[in-house]
C-alpha cells in the first residue's frame, strides 16, 4: 500500500498497488484499481471501477511493445469518469476531462484542457494537443497527431495501417492541424493530413490530404465550399 | 449502508451508499456500486461491476450541469447488464432491458419495454419512447427525441452541435418519429426530423428532415422508394 | 470458492464462484468476477474488473435464449484485457488476445491466434476463424461467420436483421471468406457474402455479395479494381 495523504477521499474496495503516488485533495471512486507506476497530482477526481496504470502487453501478431514505459502521469485538476482504463507510459495534463468507459493506451500525451469523451479510445503513441474535444465513441488510432483546438465528432473512425496487416508498413495515423473539425462518424485513412481550420462534414470518408480552411463532404470527401 | 430487503440477492464487494432504496426480489451482481440517490423497484436484476447513480460533472468547456438532479429511478421488472453506468436525474421505466457496457446520462427518460443495446450510449436530456430498440454501440446524442417503436441500428451515430463547438448554439439532437427505423452505422445531423414509419438504409448520412413512411439511402440520404 | 492452484496469481477482491476451474500459471487482475461455469486453461492472463461466465438473459422482445449453455471455455496461452465481459456457451481457443472493454456473447467460437480488439463486440452464435484480426470498436453481429485470416478494421459495423424488427426473419449476419479485409467504419448488410481475399475500402456500405480477390469501395460498394 502506498502513502495516501489525509486529504484523499478513497472509496470502498479500492486497490492501490505499491509505489503509487497520490497528491492532495484526490477523490477515488469505489472498486477502482491503481496499478504500480501510477502518479496522481492534486485535485484529481477518479470515478468507480477504473483501472489505471496498465502495463502494455501484446501477442505475437501485434507489434512489439516497449516494456520500459514505467509511469502513468496524471497531473492536476483532472476529472476521470467511471469504468475508464489508462496505460503506463502516458501523460494526462492539467484540466483534462476523461469520460466514462474511455480507454487511453501507452505512450500517449493528452495536453491541457482537452476533453476525451465517453467511451472514446486513444491508441498508443498518439499526441493530443491543448483544448481538443474528442467526442463520445470516437476512435483515435495509434500514431495520430491532433494539434490544438481540434474537434473530433462522435463515432469518428481513423486507421493507421494502409495494408490492413497484409505487409510490413510503418503504421501512421492521421495528422489533424490546429482548429480542424471532423464531423460525426467520418472515416479517416492512414497518414492523411487535414489542414488547419478545415471542416469535414459528418459521415465523410477522407482518402487524401485536405488543404487548410476549407470544407469537405462525401465518400470520398470533396471540397464543398471555401 | 441502506436498508436491504431480505428478498434481495446481493453479490460480493457490492457498495451501496447511504439513502439508496431497494425494492423486492432485486439481484445485484458482484462489485457493483450503487451511489447515493439510486432508487430501485421490484424484480430488478443488475449485473456485476456496474456504477449506478452517478453525479453529473463537467469541466469549464462543457455545458453547465444542473447539479440538482438528485435521483436515479429504476422502476420494476428491469434487467441491467454488467459494466453499465447510469447517472442521477434519469428514469428507467418498467420492463426496460439495458445491455452490458451501456451508459446513460442524466435527465434521460427511457420508457417501458425499450431495449438499450450492449455498449450503446444515451447522452443527457434525451427522451426515449416505449418499445424502442437501440442496438449495440449506437450513439444517441444529447437532446434527442425518440418516439415509440423506433429502431436504431447498431453503430448509428447522431450529433447535436451544428457548429462543432465553434460558436454558441442551442444543442439539438435528432427527433425520430414513431416507428421509424435507422439502418446500422448511419449518421444523423443535428436537429433533423425523421418522419413516422420512415426507413433509413445502412450507412446513410441524413442531412435534412425526412418525410413520413418513405425509404432513404446514401450520402447524403435520398428517397429511394415510397 | 473453487480450488485455485498454487501457481495462480489472484488479485484483490476477486470473486470466484463455485465450480470455476483454473489451470496452471493463471494471472487474475483485481476486482475481476469469474462466474459459475467458467473454465480457464494454463498460462492465461486476465485483467482487472472483468466479468467472465455471464449467463445469457433477454426480455420478451429479444429472441429466446437457450439457457443450457453451461460453460465458458478459455483454453491456454490467452490474454484477456481489463473491463472485459464474456458469456457462457462460448469457447476462446489457444493464443487468442482480447482487448480491454471487449464483449463476447454466448455460443461464440474464437479460433486460435485471433485478436479481438479493444471495445470490440462479438454477438451470439458467431464463428470466428484462426488468426483473424478484429480491430478496436468493431461490431460483429450475431450469426456471423469469419473464416481464417480475416481482417476487420476499426469501427466496422454489421447487421443481421434485414427488416429491423418489422417482421419475422431468420437472423443472418455476414459471411466473410478467408483472408478478406474490411476497411475501417465500413457497414455490412445482413446475410451478404464477402469473397476470399477481397478488400473493402474504408467507409464503404456493402449491400450485396462481393466476388473473390477484388477491391470494392463506396456507398454502395462498387468494384474499383481487380
């Protein structure tokens, strides 16, 4: 058991493994599990039935995992919902909000003020900027870059494997530039770049790079107006 | 700890906060958390690792929450799966079925006989009619209205924010009239109305109001036959 | 409480119901629930807050469930993530990997070496071949057949009910032949057959059977090259 400050409010049946660090004024919901390597700052609220500090693992078909990712850093003034899973090797910055049932993999950085929606998933090695909104059930694939102020609508889908496992390929998710907005349930292909301030309408399929400050829609997505 | 009737069958490590009310013949799975304000009727089955009675919270980017929603009402003859989350301020009516991993937010009403599928999500302020089917992984956004007998296929996506956070806007989800059926993985835009008995084919993007008793398909959805 | 071998590493607050069988060198995370009828082989790792061995249930609108499915068989050398749910009547074969938040229903067979992604869902009566990849948030509907080496991209959606509940109909999911690959967020209609080695581009809607070894894209999906 770790040292838990007197200011912490810890629920029933909470499991806190050795070496976990907990700041001041932290609230931890019932039945939540904090695994070894988890570091929590001040004024953090965590819901019930979460699992934080998960050690990456894989099978032989999946890419080799760097097992040296030893810490999950959760900074200050953060709210984490219920039934959430977050891996080691990741940093969650100040004022981030993470919805219930969300999952964040290893080697991810979520910068200040960003909202990660309910049941949204962020895969490994992705960089999420400041003040982004990643809506409910959105899927941010591995090796994705979101610059600041990006809006990812509900149920947006991304991929990072052009050959769907058929050949060796350096996995690469989308790069979404500052302030771009992706409408709900759109599909983004591997490695595409979406320009700064550009808007993609709901249900579009983005198959190639999109220029800045324009609006696109359709399957495949075409420019509809500047 | 609340008063628990002798007829209740309560699993291991269940957490029941003060003020929770539990009816007759209730089954509660292991490790489930019933937070303050939860009221459960008769003949209700709840799975393991659920979190019920969640207090709404938000950060500064998200809309202000009414913190006066003090009750979660779960009526009678209801089955709730495992790993489910439900908020305060919501009413689940008789004979509703809620699948595993589902999540229902605050100020929602789910009327009698409706099925909420596995991992389906219903956001705040939505009204769900009688005998609806909301299939697996479907996303019902905030401020949505489903009249009775509506069918929402698997992975259907909705949005309620026309400007994707870019300007002030009264959030408004779709209104789906009695008996309408939405095919799997369709996308519905903010504020649209789908007519009574109308059918939307799978994978469509509905960008404007649809008339009653017709069939639509495509991106954007067009009438295909009456 | 069942007999637990000395080689097992069992977390805190784990619930193991009577009649559960556990092999050698098994790791079980904290707060996980193993319900009656669960049988676990050797060298299996299970994360925290899982619920395994769930008894099927339904309400009057859903199809009648065969309540005689009495076992969940988890073979050897299997990794199961956190917050996972799996039903009785299902068999998970050697070397399968199941991601966090995934859910697998009753009467499902997942053959050796297959990866079931994070938050992916496999509904009842589906047969999944060897060495398949079912990516994150993909939805495999009931009565689906995946032959060996099939790739299902992230957020792919399937349906098995042509009339969306409007009339009696023998539910039938897609049949996806050996080595076929389905791009992310595609939608597959009930009962369609996707040919061996065929590729479906991201965001497509597959409305009819597709021949072998070709490539299809669009809404509806059309052949784009051989």
